[in-house]
């Protein structure tokens, strides 16, 4: 049986891995939203698709570019923490 300390440590590491994997997408969404909002405020163009399409496009590009980092982070987490716990280590 696992102790509470081990469970909390694994949970902490899982949350940190989730934050690390989602950070590139969230940063790009934030920057794209700020740039588009500034553009809309300066030009008085209030088109709803103008806020959605470029943000999704930028997020797709960053997702594609950082997919290897996300896969490596998740694989390392499972290889180093989850699988040894399942195996009884």
C-alpha cells in the first residue's frame, strides 16, 4: 500500500507535468489574444472570427511544434514515476 506522502508526491509531479505541457499553448493563446485585442481596439474592427481563427491557427502551429516536448514529458513521467509504482518499486 502506498503512503499518503508518495501519493501526494506523484500527484504534485503529475500536476507539474500538466502545467509544463500546457504552458506553450496557453502562452501563445494569451499573446495572440492580446495582439488581436490591441489590433481590434486600434482599428475599431469588431469581427468575431478575427479573434478566433488566428488564435486557433497559432495554437495549432505551436501544438505541432511542441508535440515532441509534450510526448517526452509524459513518457518520462510515466517511465520514471507511474510504472515503478505499478511494478511495486
